[in-house]
């Protein structure tokens, strides 16, 4: 078990949706911690959202005994990452920086290689060298993987025991590669690492490229929303607070370091699914979103939703059902996501109304 109080955390993707919420929760719940947040603030989506999240963190920091340092940097720049690790010497590293999105990896593949492959390699190298000259170094590396590693697997729910050798997007291939790289580094350099396969995370100040956010933007502009696979899609939607709770639980328990018969480390390596274990049909999801957008006053009561819906076929790289077997996270970490879709989407709709001043 790792005591998180008074520790130094390095979080990459700090201005991102999950990263910023993780940092807020760390600041709120732990005394005397030091959080170093790295982000390149790229414009894959509206940068003002990333800036808004950083302002929230800075404001909260003032009310706590914790310290937060933001560094605008790109994890694909090896020398920069090396220096940051040398200066700050983090105890716990959470790598959430990545180029996300399945569809964007089809039109802009280069950035997936630089951020997700080279960037993650740089983080691993920095963790490796954190032990140089007998230093205590990094106690636990937690990093983001994705449900997309399951590719077109047909066995549902997806289990971490399933084979995941058939990615169907470059994004998924980079995330699977991260898991393989982490395993090699765990074996070679005894870096305790845990990969988390996230399943569709949503909530206030979330990612505008994701369906619930994008649908809301479009409906507000009077545009039609496209519902893929004619609505026959099922997703494990997980509310951000549940995800953050899970990440913090995982951060506290690194896989154990042990030496094997070959005199080398048995890789201190773990992978978990982190989702809701409760798949929702896309059409039902859209219905709840509609209700909550009306309740929050984002859209008028008489909005003609039917006229703004278009049922379309499947997109390349997408899969019809993603749904997590989270039994290992439940058993090992007592993780039980508890936020209903209605409550989660209500939080989103209310935030949206306020943020965009509707
Ligand atoms: N949100 C989800 O539903 C979901 C699902 C599966 C996996 N994930 C993974 O979880 C992680 C966090 O996702 P998110 O939803 O918060 O995405 P996000 O895009 O909001 O956050 C990622 C952050 O990383 C930053 N970033 C990207 N490339 C960088 C680089 N090279 N150097 C420094 N910073 C960089 C971005 O500016 C962004 O702020 C990602 O690794 C993503 O692939 C998320």
C-alpha cells in the first residue's frame, strides 16, 4: 500500500478531462501534497476548456495545503521530460496525456505516434532513470489505456484475460503498445506499473469530441445528430467522479516487486478495466440526455428531437458494443461506480448551461 499523503505526483494530461478531475480530487482529499501537472494544451478541441480546468485547479489549490505546479510541455520531447523528472523527482506518476479519439486517428495518425508512443516511451525512460544511483524513484506508474484495445472482440463483457491482439484503429494499437512497453520496462527495470483501460468517460467539462457533448452542441445549433449503427450501439458510460475514485484507489496499491527464479524481477505489472459494467443502449442514452438538456434549460421544452436525429451506419474503427468486466477492480480495490446515467447527464447539462451562458 502506498500512503498518498505528503507525496509528489506528476500527472501528464493535467489540463485534460480526466487529468484535471483527478488533480482536483487529489487536492481536495490529501494534505500537503505536491502535484506537477504537464500538458501541451494542444488544440485537438477547444483550448478554453483546458484553460478553464486549469483555473479550477488553481482556485482550489489556494484553499488547500496542497501545491500545484503547471508545466506546459510536450511528453514527446525526451529532454524536457528527463529534466522535469530530475527537478521534481515524483513519487507517483499518472500518464494521461495522449492523443485520444478513434476517428481522428484515421485522419491524423502522426500525432498518435509522437504523443502516445514516443511520449509514453519518454515517461517510461524517465521512470527507469528515477532509480539511478540508488534513488528511491517512482513508486508507481499508473497510465491510461483504453477499451478500444478490445478491437472487434465478440466476447462480452470484455475481460482483461481476453486476447487483445487485433486492434482496429491506430489509436487502439498505440494503447495496446503502451501496455506491452510498460510490461517490458516492469520486467527490465522493476517499475511498478498499472494500466487502466477506460470505458467511455463522461461528465461536466468533458471532451467536446465525445457523443454526449457533440450531440448537445449540434442540437443547440439546430443541426441533426447522427446516431451510429442505427442506434444499436451499447456503451459502458462511466461518470468522471467514479473514474477518478477508481484511479485514486489504484494509485495506492502498486503491483508488488518480487524476484523470480532467474534472479530478475517478476514484472510488477497490472492491467484493469475501469468502466461501469452496465452497458446502455445509445438511443436510451440520447433520450436521457434530451430530458436533462430540457430540464437544465439548455433546450426548450418543445424542441423537436425526432426531426434532429439521423440513424446512420457504423463508422470505420468503431465497435457496436463495449462493456467492461470490472470484477478484478471490484475485488482488489472495492471499486463500485455508483452514478446513474440520469444523475451524470444532469451534472453535464447544468454545467453546459452555465459554461456557455445559455
Ligand atoms: N475519456 C475517455 O472516455 C477515455 C476512454 C479511453 C481512454 N482514455 C484515455 O485517457 C486519457 C485521458 O483522456 P481524456 O478524456 O482526459 O482526454 P483529453 O484529451 O481531455 O486529455 C488529454 C490531455 O493530454 C494533453 N496532451 C495530448 N498530447 C500531449 C503531449 N504530447 N504532451 C503533453 N500533453 C499532451 C492534451 O492537451 C489533453 O489536455 C487519454 O490517454 C485517453 O486516451 C479516455
